[in-house]
C-alpha cells in the first residue's frame, strides 16, 4: 500500500483528522544522505538524555 | 564476607549483577538465581517474530559468562522469601526450585545479606480466556520461542495471501490492563513492512487493538514534542503513521476472550464487541511471578511486602488517590522495601505507585487503560542505581540509599522499529524527559519540550540495529563493557 499525497484523506473519515505525511517527507525517511545527517542529530539528542539521566 | 542475591537475569537483573560484581571486592559474593539458561535481548524479539533474526542472534548462554565474571549462577526460579530468617535463627534466605534439566524440581535455599528482586513479570495469558500461543489462539513475541512460533504462523498467513486469500491481521493488547504497547506497535509495523516486501500488502487487513485511550499513549500518558512550529501530541504522531501505512485502529478496548478467529472485547461505553482475525499477536497482562514471603515464625507476610498484583513494594507512595492528585513524588527513588532495608526491587518487579496514563473505567466497571511500562532503558538504569546503593551499603560506605533515581527524574531514549532493512527499514526514534510526567515542574505537558522529541526514519533503524549488537556486547562483559551506558 503505497502512500500518495492526499490519497488517504477522505473528509469525515476517522483518519482525515490527522496529519498525513507528504510524499517528500516519506521519501526523506529513507534518503541515505539525509538519514546519515539525522543519525548524527538523533545520537546527539539521545546522548544528552543519557547524560541527564545517569 | 557478604552475599548479594539477585533474582532474575533479565535486563535489570543482569545489569544489577554485573555492576554489583564490578563494585564489590572478591571477598563478597554475587549470585544470580534465574529460571532461564539464556539471556535474551528482548527488544530484538520482534525481528525474530517476522523471521529477520534467529533465537541464537538474540540470546546467549548465561553460565559461561557468569563463570568468567565470577558471578554465582543458579538456574532456578525463586519460590519464597524469608526476610527475617526462620525460627532457628540465621540470616534472611530465599527458597528456590531448580529449573535446570539435571536438577529440575529440586528445592534449595540460599542466605543473603542483600537481595535484589529482578524477576520481571509473569506473562499472565491466563487472565484472558483463549489468549496465548500455548493454550490459546494468538501468538506472542514476549519470548524468543514465542517469537519463532509467531514467525512461523506469519509465514503461513503470507503463503495464503500469495495463494489469493485475503487475511485479517490483528495486533495489540490482549487484556484491558496490558502494558508494553510499544512491543505490539513495533510488531504491527514490522509485519506491515514484511507484507510489502513479500508483495502481498494489498491482500491484508491490518488492525490495531489497544486499551489505550488514544493512539500514542504507550502507557506513559503519551508525550508532546515540537514539530513544524507546533507542539504536537504523540496522538497526531502515531495516527499519522497508522494512516500512512493503512492500519485501522480500535482503541479503548479491553480484550477478555479469544476464540479461534475471533476476539471479544469490551469498550469504555460498556459495549461487548467482536473482531475477526486470521492472525493475532496480542500482548498479555503482566503480574508478579507469585513469590511468597514468610516471617520468622512462618506466618505468611506476602501481602505485607508485595502489592496485590504481585510486585514488590518499595519506597513509592502507594496511597490510593484520584488521578488529579497524582504527583511525580509518588514514584520510588531508592527501590528499597520500606520494612526490610536489605530488600530491593528493580525493573518490572517493583510495584509502581499507580499508573502513568489516566485510568479509565467502562460502564461495567472494567478498568481499560495501560499499566505503566518499566522496561528498557529505565529498567537497566534502575538496576545499576540499586547495584550502586547495595554495594555501597555492603562496603559500609553508606547506611541509607541516597535516592534520586525516580522515573519522574530520569529520561528515556527509545527506538521502536517500524520495519527492518539496512536501506529500506525505519524506526521511530524518541526521547522523553522525564518518563513520568511532572506537571508541577513542567506545567502543561508535564515534560521538558527541549529534551522530548521523536521522528521516523531509516536512521532510527540503524540505531536500533547498532544497539542490538552493542547491548549484547555489553551483556557478555566484553572489554570496556561498563563504558556503554544503559
């Protein structure tokens, strides 16, 4: 079931009230170079949480 | 010579044992009593459940690891505690029943100076009629063996889809008070991912069923994070993912019975409804493992030191009070039993003072809301904190625990897989601070928006994959293991 922009948004359906990611957002989730950048960012955020919690 | 006995060799018990050994001198003894012969990295069981990993990849034998490290190991399940010793005097002791094949059923006792209860939960499949892989009609990913069975059943369902049969897949919680929604969340999206990989996604109806009041509650009253210029609820975050992946959801549902191909559940409105399925993975409720406790004269004091759900009472505030009066300070800080000062509980084994999510009750009086999770990072951190306390007390450095390890003061980093694959996988990476909302310190959402975040992506999958190997490395006491944080 591949998501297409707006495909799942049918007014008055339960799922219509939520945020549906755009195709661009979905593509970026598996974009290698962008994810390498996010990998670094997420690790920094997690290290901060670990540091604050120990 | 002193002896620290740890009941349970899971994430929190193993962590406690490893640091007790590291921080006590060789003159002291550290002994683990656990019914399992293998250690299991539970977060990766979901990948076993979809056939991406084998049981060998998520487990290892405990005996050689403990022998190398100088930790005593008894393969047995604890049966009872005598925290005052018995009428013949002596030290406090624990009674256990061997589970190793050569001594199965034999009874033994072991005296202790300090005892850390880290038994984890009993998987209470019996609480829901027809639930579970052994005597019921659903599968589970709670143990490696369960996960292998789930993978086999999933393969059969996929074969049926390939043969042109439409299949209904139901995943979520199997009791009105289940916890561990996160594991079910991971499993449903891993199944969805595998169906896409197998080219049969269009043949499956995926449904999420849960006792949560709203999607994204996860038993921690949800969370709020900054996203796109807004402060967004995890409800929006989770609904977005469910809608994107075409997963239907049923919420506020207390499952009470399973028949072949049919689940019965009660809603908060008091309605009794059913849902059909061809494949169901439902998480059971958890309870204590059924440890008994006896005073010196042999009288039963189980109800004194254990909560009604079987978890050990520690230094939390267990006074019954309404949700509006709950405070962050209700949560335990030292995990020390208030009566027996050499008795501690860590991980799931400690009794939480109350839930984290707002309790909801159906018109029929059934409580339909998640129990508080105490797994993963907080479980290990509490294990380490208690190990520090116990070793300091044993070494005579302190008389009383210092505290400061409340779940209302610590954060957690969590990575929830939503599909495995080095280039095609994804996971939700999130942090919360603190785990238990503190509405006085953080008015409004109860947590720091600076330290609470979440996002979906391939990077999260890489992190979860790396953590799998990192924590196995640490658990095997490989060089430098203690530098790896919990």
